[in-house]
C-alpha cells in the first residue's frame, strides 16, 4: 500500500472504509457421515455456496470432504452441520507417516484403508534410542553409515 492509500486515515471524516484481512488459502478436511448420492449433493451444494471456496471434493467411500480456498475451518464445519449431517474434523493421517501405527489409540478399525488416528503416542520421540536406530541407516541422514 502506498502513501495515497493512507491519506484518508489522517482525516477523520473520510475514514469510513474499513479494510478486512484476507484469510490464507488452505485445505480443510472434514469427516461427514454420508449414505447416498443425495447426501453428497446436499453437502457439496452447501459448501460451494460458501464465500472463498475454490474447490470441493467429496469422497463418499471414505466419508471425507476436502475444501480448498480462502475459508475458515470452523465456518466450513458449521456449514456442513447446518445441512443436518454429522461432521467433525478429519482425525486421520496416512499410515506410512506414523512411526508407531499400532499404538493403542492410533489404530482404529473404523479408519479408512491406509489411515490411522492422529495421536501424539504414534509419532515417537526423536531423541529416543529406537528413533535413533531407525534413522541411523536412513538415506536422508547425511551422517548415516555408508556400509550398506
């Protein structure tokens, strides 16, 4: 913004314009209970009408809705709940990104294939001896042993 944009703020009578801060572009994942194509259409129509939405991807098999755009996650969740569908934030992460996927709270039978629940116990402490041994022969480690 230049100097000329700030001149009206100097004069109190002309400062009627209020600037809004733009939301950052982000991707919001939500778990929604959907049974039929009517449910899918209802949820996608409600989210496409939301201001700032660029794309809506609905996966009925995984019960997952992905919204991309300049939106607030709470607004998206509220809009889906207003359709009458039960919705919450997507609680899963891909199986291959978790160090200990079979910890008590991480493994979930209701999770889609290839996903586990996102819990701190599944990630592991980077300073623990197990994690040091796991990364010792890793190709991403610049100090790794080159015997292999």
